[in-house]
C-alpha cells in the first residue's frame, strides 16, 4: 500500500471514529433520584428513619431503542455497611411500531396499577407506604423476562402488556425451574385521568423454591392471580382500588383462594393539600399454604401537602389489625423528594 | 385640599404605571405550533395536538419518532402552554412528565429557556414539534391548529 493510500485509510478511520463519537454524544441520558426521610411513633417510642434512595436513569439510544435503569440503596441490617444495593429495573425498550414496544430485562410485574406506576418513587406515592398486599408478598413484584407492550390505542386508549419471564423462586440471572411465568394485563382510559384495568398472572412454583419471605415451598404449586383495578386521579378527587383473587393449587390442599385488596381515596381541598384515607383488607382461606395466613384489616387516614412536584410531605395515622400479630397503631410523617 | 389633590395625582400615576408595566400574562400570549420540515404534518386539530404533546403518540404517520420541545414552565410561553394546551399548572405538567418517564412510557420533552433555542432545536431535529411564540424563522414549518396559525 502506498503512503497516499495509507493516509486516505487513516483519514477515513478518523472520520468513522468521529461520526461514531458524534452519534454517541447525541444520546440523551437523564439521571434522577428519589429519597424519603421519616419520623414515626412505634412501640411507645419516637423514631427517625431514612427510606430507600432510588437512582433512576433513562437513556435514548436512538429513535427506536431506549434504556431504563432503577437501582435502590436501602437499609439492610444483615449487611456489613447496613445498606444493600438492589437493582429494581433494567429494561431495554425497542419501540418497533407506533405505540408498540418490545422490552427485555427486569421489570416490575404489571399485575397492579401501583406496581406499574409508582415503582420506588416515594414522591409519587399517594400514601407514605405501599398497600399492605405488597408487604404480605402476595404478588410477584419483579419479573425478569420479555414483554410486549402497547398503550393509548384507539378511542378508549387501550393498553396491553404481555410478559413472559422467570417465575417465582428464580433470581435475576437464572431461572430455578423450566416453568415460565406469564402475565397479561389490559386497561382502557374511557375518560381523562380514569383507568380501568384487568390482569392475569400464571406460574408454576416448583417444590423446593425459595420465596422472598423465607419460606421454602414443600410441594409444587400452580398459581393464578386475577386482579382488577380502578384508578382515577383528577384535579379534585383521587380514587384507586385494586383487588386480587389468588388461586393456589397444590396436590395436598387442592385449590385455595385468597383475596387481597386496598382502596384509597383523597380530595384536594386546596391547591397543595389532599386529605386521604386508605383501607387494606387481606383475607386468606384456612388451607392456605403458599401465603402467610395472617388475615389483615387496616384503616389509614392522612394528609398530603405537595410543596412542589419534587417535594411532598405526608402525615398519617394507621390502625392495623392482624390475625397473628394483633392490633397496632402507627403515626408516621414523611418528606419525600425527587432530585 | 392640597393633600386630596396629591392623593388623586398619586392614584392616577399608580393606575398609569399598572397599565404600562403589567407583565404579559400567560393567557394573553399567542402560541404558535412549529415543526421540523421532516415528518411533522402541516395541520392538526387541537385534540390531535393535545394528544401528541401529552406523549400519547410516539411516532408520526411516516414512522419517525415524535420529539416534543417546550418552553420551561416558568417562562411566559411555558405558562401559556400549560394553560392553553395541557390545562395544567407548570407544577402539574412537570409532575405529569416525570411520572410518565419514570414508568418508561414516554421520552421526556426537551425544555428550553428561550424561544430561539427552542426553534433552533426544532429546525435541526427531524420529527420535532414545539410550542413557540411569534415565530419568524424560515427553517421550520408553522403547523396550523384548527385552521389557525396562532391561538
């Protein structure tokens, strides 16, 4: 190769590198964070506490591909630093046509409006904490797998989310068995700020599977979750109700049905002030072997003051009546921020 | 009597001052919808515009991705955009988009401090649509809304 040809090759190489660099630098990446601090009265004493710190990253890779990551730093008494890092969402999104997307990664399972909308952003939560059906571990909060999603389709603004992933008992990198979980969720928005939704979740939980609540499954369980949602967040009134019928089938017990639900409603009485209530109701059938059978009723009343969309103060009183743990009264105050 | 005259004089001065120095309020601002010359249609209905700017549609009919350009909500054009198009306050609009981006459902709009910056972005970005005021540049197209070039 002559010297002049070599020079041309060098120039072309430099131009290619430059064009790649320019394309990469055109990529739009945004980093946001959410955190909350709390003060609460429990067991006869007053406490201060910090909540999860949520790091949220989005990046537009090109016209079709985008990335979303959500990582939480949270208190963990068993860790040497007393904190753990938890990857909550890692999603690569391919917008292949119109409002239709294919997504792969770790998702929040779209069985419930709350799980699919608020994620770990406490500043978005209408109440201080999630409804009790989350703490009771009655829904598979995460699914690692593939999803096909569409939204705002047609006059009713129809939306769908079909997800196939590693089932219950698996972790973020490997499935514990050959069964795959299937989630199918649909919703419509017949009016502005009103959403009606239905979802179905199916999984086979293998014998020996380790569950989040330190329980090992003794025998194979076929699980189906049927969930209905009504969500309305208008300028004046807010209403969110979700109910799930969980059907767990094992050879020793047959089919056992449990019902978990919550209802939230609030009224904006001033520009920034919203008093609200929430009722949680968890009812397990006597033969339940998959969930911890701890029938629960809770009433919560609180006040939300939205200083801005990035700073929200909430104060709550909650009475919880649990079959196993008895009655508890909680007073809680939280400042949630986005940054 | 002299005191009374002084009071009237002061009152008149204050009224004249108010007329002269009252800032342009958001409702008075005429908004113009501008678009990149590529992919963005020449005309839309107000309902179509609202749906597009709310992030309810991700792509134009030719398949090009929609990119939304808005003035910051604390600017007069931004406040007018919130009121006339979104029927929201600036705070509500910011919360609306932050929540949607957090859900992974839309790409965040790009917000600008000045109309010149916004128009420059729209002119250079295929598929971009923005809300401006008194646009004069030839590098972008004016999108008529319900047959009007400004509203």
